[in-house]
């Protein structure tokens, strides 16, 4: 519980922590940001890293002139694309040979079949939308690799998802970061940024639930 509390405190003061890091380490902060974004999905098990909140806070500092916008934006695109590509490659590797047994233990054949059906029903849009949901963004590339999705198809969805995701968080943080009210209420804005993906996931779930045809009911008696 103490560790979770420390992580939450860090999230709420990311702007202060990043400002201090820039003062101490200079341009090396960009590498720290890029590596964190890469590792969040690239290493599969590092889903606890604060991807969107870190990017949002860094973009806010760019809006205040502490960081530069374009190195942040371009590096975030490259780091997140490479991270998901590594995650996908791990999924592909787990489909073959001795690793295939571990892959089967990791995700059951029934769940893989469900994933294939989801990809068939919603297409590559499912991978793009998954980028906006914490944890799911780390599971989706791995699952796509396990299902046997082609590299070219994944690369297209991966690139599109990163352009949309990075642009949303960088643009939001950059333009809001220049507002005095934003700087004064940073913790509240971070909480909103953390909640935003879950709201999107809830809306998507509601749309899918409403679009699903109602099951026929047996007549009483």
C-alpha cells in the first residue's frame, strides 16, 4: 500500500518532478521519457509505468517552454511504435516451438479464438482503440502476435494508433500547459487524464452492448 501511495503521489506531482529532472539532467530527460514510453508496452510486464500521464505532463512543460515540443512529439511516436512492435514480436515468438507451450499457458486457445473474432469483427480499429486503455494497450499487441496477425497489418494499425494517441496527449498537455489555471490545478488535471481512457473504454463497451442483437427469449409456460 505504501508503494502504491508513493506512485500516486509521484503521478500527481509529475510536473514538479520533471522540472527538477530538467534542471538536473538537461536534455537527458527526453531519453528518460522515451525509454519509459517504450518500456510501458515493449516489455509486456511493465504495464505499471505512467505512459499517458508522463507524456501529458511533459507536453505541459513544453507548453511552458521548459521542454521542446518536437523532440518530445517525434521521440514519443518512435518510442511507442517500437515498444508495441517488440510486444507484437514477443507474441509471434510465443506461437512457435517450445515457446508455443508457454504462449498457450499464458492465453488459452478459447481466449485466442475470441481475440481472432474481435479482430475479424472490428478490424484494425480494435488495436488502435486499445492504445487508449491502460493494461489493454500492453495486452493487445501480444495477443495480436499470438493470433497470427500479419506484420504489415499490425504495423499499419500500430502507426495509426500511435499518431492518434501521441497527438491527443501531446496537444492536450501543450495547449493546457500554457494556461495559469492548469499549472495551479495540475493534480486534478492528471486525475482527469488518468480517467479519460477508462471513460473511452466505458463508452465503447456501452456502444457494443447496445449494438449487440438481443437474444431471443423463450415464451413463458
